[in-house]
C-alpha cells in the first residue's frame, strides 16, 4: 500500500481507503481511492500506521519528521489534529468539496462516535498559533484552537449571544448635578436614581447622600433629561472625549444599548473590563451576582490570543461570561451598530 | 474660629490647631496656628466640622460643594483622603516640609492609632484616576490608590521583590533539534532535558517522545551548547524576532535571568502572561504550584490602571504573585538591565 504526496493531497488506493477512511475516518473518498490532507498523513506517520509516504515530485520517502519539516504541513495544524484525535474525535480538514462551508475553518470535528460519513458537526475549528492575531469580525461561529509557544492547546468557543434583561426604572427629571474633573456629582439626588435604577454611587452608602456618577452614566442620563448639568449632555460627552478619546463614544453607545435591553452596566474596572452587568435589577438592596463582563472594542479590532486568554480566564475565575461589544461606525440613522461576541473556555 | 484659603493652604489659628491637629491629626503646625491642605479642609467641610471656609481672595464663603468645584482641590484626592479616614487612619498630604520624602507621593498614612506627631509610616499613597497612565519606573515604593470611574477605590501595593530559587540541572550537550515554524522539535531528546530541567514539552507525555521546545527555551539552550540546531542560536533568535519583534529579545533576557536565579520559567499563556515560574524544581514528577506570573515589559512602559487591575486580579485568583520584569537597554557589557516590580492587592 503506497501513499503519494501530490501537490497538497496525499493519494492512496482502495486498500488505503478501506483501512483509513472506512474504519477510522481519515481523508476523503476520491473515486475508489483515498485523498488525505498532508496533516492527516502526518498523523498516520506519527502513529506508525504507515512508515513513509512518497513525495511524488522527488520520489523521496518522507517520514514524520521530514514531512513536518517540509512546507506541505503547518506544525500548528498537526498539533491540533493530533490533540483532537487523542481526545477521541474524528475530524476532517475543511477543504472545498470535503465538508460543507469550509470557509474560515481548518477542521470540522464530528460528535464522538460519528465521522465524515455522518451529517452532524460538533465543532468548527480554527487552529492558530498564540502569536496569530485574529480579527474579531471573523469570530462567532468557530472554536479557536490556540497552540501556545510550548505547544499546549487551549480551546475558545465563540458565539453571538442574545443580550437581554428585565431591568427598568421610572426616572425623575431635572436632577441638578455638577461636572467635577472626570466625574459628576448630584448633591441632592432622588432615591430612585441609585436605589432602583442603580445609577451612580452614593458618597456614603446611605440614602440622602450626594451621588457620584460616572461620565458615561451622566451623559446617558443628561441626554434623557434626567440630569440637569451645565452645558447639558454635550458638555459631559466633550469631557469624556477629552479623557478617553473616541473610546468614550463607543463605551457610551454600548452603555445605552445595554440599558435599552434591560441590562444594567456598572464599571468593570476591578475585573479590567469596561462593564460588569446585571440582567434583573429590581433594587440595589436585592442585587444578585453580575453575569457578564463586557469589553468594548472597535469593530475592526484584532485580538492577540494572549489577551483573549487573559480576559476569558479572569471571567471564568469570577464565574461570569466574557462578552465583547464590537462597535462599528454609525449607520445612516446615526446609531452605532454593535455586535456582541462571547468567548468562553471549551474542553472538547 | 475661621479658616481661610490662601493660595494652596487653608490657615487657621490656635483654636483650629488644637481642635483639628492636636486631637485628630489634620494639617501641619504653622507657628502657633494650623495650616491645612485644601483636601483636608474639604474633608472637614464634608463632615460638617466646619460649615464654610473663607476664600482669602474673594472673601466668598465656600461650602463643600463649592470647594470641590473649585480648582483648589482634586476630587480624586478628596475621595482617597476620605476613604482612608473612613478606614480609621490619620494621614498627611505629602508636602515639602510637612512630611519626609514627599516626592512621588500624595499622602503619607500613619499606622492606626498614630499620627503626624509620630515617626512611623504605614503607607505612602499615590492617588490617581483609573484613566491616569502610570510610568512603571516610578513604582516600587508606593501604594497606588486608584479611583475608578464610579468613584470606588482600590489599592495596589508595589515593591521590588527578590527573585530567587534553587532549580539547577546538569545539562547534556549537542542534542539534535529542528526549527519548525515558530517552535523547535528535538526528535530524540535525553531525559534530563524535560524530566529534570523542565525544558520543553514532550509530544506525548512520556519518556522517549520527541520534545517540543519554545523558541525562547531553544535559543537559551542553543547558546549554551545544549541544543544543536542548524544555524545555531542565532537562527532561533532571528526566527523569534520575525514573529515577535524586539519583544523576543526582552523575553529571552528575562528567561535567562530567571534561570540564572534558579527559577524555572514556563509559558504563562493560559494566564495571559509571559511566564509562570517554579522556584524549586527537582523533577517534573514532583512539581509544585507555580508561584509567580511574570509579564515582560520595556523599562519605559506606562501602565493603565485597568490593565494593572486585570493582571493583579487574575494572579490573585490563581494564587500567584504578579511580577513585572522591566527590561532596559543593554549596559556597556551588553547585558540588558532588568528591574523586578511586584504589584499586589492591598486592603489598608
């Protein structure tokens, strides 16, 4: 039985098909024979299922080390393929004609006990090095398999979550407040603002105390007419831009979108995020655990896997879900478009 | 009893001195009278100990809100001063002539039960907004009091730790290895390399398996003559610079410095850091918990408090200490200078 490397395919005959495809899910049926990707061939070589493959151009015999050193395979793909096989999965390289919708994916992984002859898909995997930046806009359907510099692999599941909650408050109007440096102080706030709406932070944790509001909270409230600040919402937004630049506008857009969805955002500073959120606030006295950490990013952001690992690990450690709010430029109506991207740890 | 704002000092007479300095540690004795910083005066106004102070220039009476809105005080300083008073401390504004070594500090905090008439110091505090970038080179002696956008305060202790361990290994020499993409593979490694020295990661977790090494590990080993790679250590360093730029040189310098100190660095990828470290490795089979997370930064780095909060929170959550390795350009001997900076949570 011979396997021959021809361009980016390793070809075998009907015996190879029976032995590797029919019983163990390697490769793709090609006429009566077998087509393998070089990654699959590397795995068979590593396992010792075959000792050599023949390089069709040079007639050289290639062993595992020789194939790995060649340009035919990426060592990242080989490591991820091996890891998933070790975990008991069958998987197919995502090639046009081999699997449905291969775009943006390196491997299609089948549920345990199933293979390329079935229709179900467990995961769509993108295999990357920890040094590869990943465009945020391309995530949401796939699982990232990140190979770190010492070749350990971690999996990150990405999805587009539905962000919704039940928090609503009837707000007063015309509450007097002053802009002080990079925050706002309402000396004599109505109770509803903090105790029901969870806006701001009292200077001391009691009713009747002056209420400190972040620039984001104050800008949102001033534009709704709730706060009365000299210069109006514009003065607050201007101050926000001075201290944060364009980032302030993105964060304000996300703050508003979350409030509109019935979710209360509070600062995520202690977790290194923009916001932590509470989906169901009835009153501050009966506050539950915050569910999400939200980091606000421009829509064209590219993640470095290490930064992703940091955020996801932290969120996991404090039992919250990590959500990225990707803010694109405003549409024709002037509303910025926000895409929600959740990233979580996965053990396949 | 009258308090008068004159420039950046609020002055009172002997009655004020008795009432505020002698019994409660506010201000600084000035002749027979009292000199207060505007921050201290703001706190007395907030508490209602005095109702107004007089603005010496305009003769206006200023209440708490008016003083806070003026340029005489920073609201960040007022919030931090209040928080430390609320925690039961006496503290002095770090002014020349008021405290020893005021440079780079906003407040000197005395141990509980002590005050400005004693010599002991509990903390030297720098009060900043979460939006203020902090130059790494200025840290190491002080406590950062960070006021987040919602005016909550967290304290970060900074110090220069002594990094040392007891890990040493007798290493073989001339071990054959190949450079593959952004990692190195030794097909037939001696056992000591991984099992005693904790270099690399076997392709499967068993003796006799090919050993994967990171570029950092491989570059360090090749320059010691342990690894034999085509092109030598230079080829590995070149590859490292291609994928990481100057950051690779900094990380390699820190890797070497840690190994020289008897500390074993392994990748910190899963924690979003450069390295996690083990101080006392005898063999991989008896490996303990890793003690430090190390992030490598150029010596002129400026932290944003939010990034610091993220690192410190994560390290705390996984029971490790967060250490920054600040790498300056090489000295005359060609050795890069490394300063170690530890940052941890503090509850005063």
